């Protein structure tokens, strides 16, 4: 450990990297499968004009379930699983940058802020093309009139092509319309959304965990405090960055080129309230997500401790 704290932080050099990556892939896949329906609902809420399709998060959930079934809540999920790569890149970058920054500062807030922002920069460079395709797939079904690209039906059955056939169709349409640049549509908006989100989340996570540890009994498990701190940090970060997330979703789904013009149009058409669209869905999804991520990530690091350090740590 690099500094004394009430809640001990397991740093990069304390980990058995082989265990860390093996367990990490399983954890990331489980988390994505759990929160994907909320991500799909948030995307549809953010892209719709006003309340033309859904009146809110729960209305969207029940309408999608009724009209499209459970599969409708997982449109684009198979494509989205490729973000496993970006997930591992994010974790690695975060831990390595923390280690690097610790050479210049022992302040945990600074280490968390810089590492979180850097990790998001690397991850988004991998994630954006996957998001562009998966978001187009998310909008099929009830939301297909809101997107530029449509799935063609099988001429014999009248039904859309199977999963990978759908993906191929969308990828081909994006490339034909926009070329390679189409897969990085909204890249700047994504960076403006997720770099601040990540940079804010980590410092607030450690801050809330420390504050909770001061109020909790001395025998309270650290993991419980961390599980409480995660959702608080997620709600804080989501509220701060939601306006940019709405703009990002519209840029990517509607094929817009200008982040500033998209922002201005949103304000003209829907006022400042338009910037809060999808916020409840985002917080609702981020709460269980944060709990799962924090418990999973902290447990992952504990399971991945180098053998010689296991007995020296008190949780």
C-alpha cells in the first residue's frame, strides 16, 4: 500500500496479473448482461423527440417488453459484448496510470482523477465503433423510425435477419453512408461525456467510502462501505455528465456531425429539461451497476492478490 487509509486500496503492484485478467473477463461480461436492458431504454429515451414514444423509464420497459419481448431488451447485445476488450483496456490503464501518478503525488484524489480520465480516453477509442453499431440495433423495433438505418426483412418469412445478419446489415449501411468515419460518429461527444464521468466517479467513490468508514462501526466490513459508496459516486457522476450523454446519443443515432449544433437544437426544441432526458434511467441503471462493479472489482482485486500478501491484509 502506498498510503495509510481507513479503507485499504490494493494497488497494481500487489496483484497477480494472470488471476486479475481471468476473473476480470467473467466479471465484466456478467455486469454488461445485467445492465444492458437499462442501457437500451436510456438510449431510446434520449433519442426520442419529447415523449413521442415513451413517457418514462418504466413506461419504456413495459412497452418494449409487451411489443418486442425479452429479446427486445437485448437488441444489439451480441455486438456490445465486444466491449469486453475496452473493459480490460480501461482497468489496465486505470491501474497503470495510478501507479505512474503516485511517483509524483500521494494524493488519492489526484491519482483517481487522472487515472479515471486516462482510462476512459483509451476505452472510448475502442468502444465508440461498437456503440455506434449496437445503438443502431437498439433502436430497431419500436424505435426504428428514429434512426437512419433499418433492418431489411427476409423476403420469404417477412422477419428480420438473425443476429449476425442484422449486425452485417447495419455495418454495411453505416459504411455505405458515412465511410469509416461513420463508426467514430460522436467520438468527441463520447470523450466529453465519459472522460469527465470517469474522472469524477473515482475520486467521489473513494471520498464517499472514506466518509462512510468514519461514520460506520469499526468492525463494519470494508466491502459493504465500498458497495454503498459506488452508487453515490455513480449518481453524482451521472447527474454531472448527463447533458453531454444526451447529446452523444443523438449525434450517434441521428447521424449528426456537430456536437454544438445538436446541443443548441436540443435546447431550442425541448429546453433545459431536455438535458435531463434519460437521467432517471441512467441513475436507476447505474445504482445496481455501481454495486456490482464495486463489489466485483474489489473482490476481484482481493482474489488476485499475490499469495505472499494475502495474510498481511485486513478487510
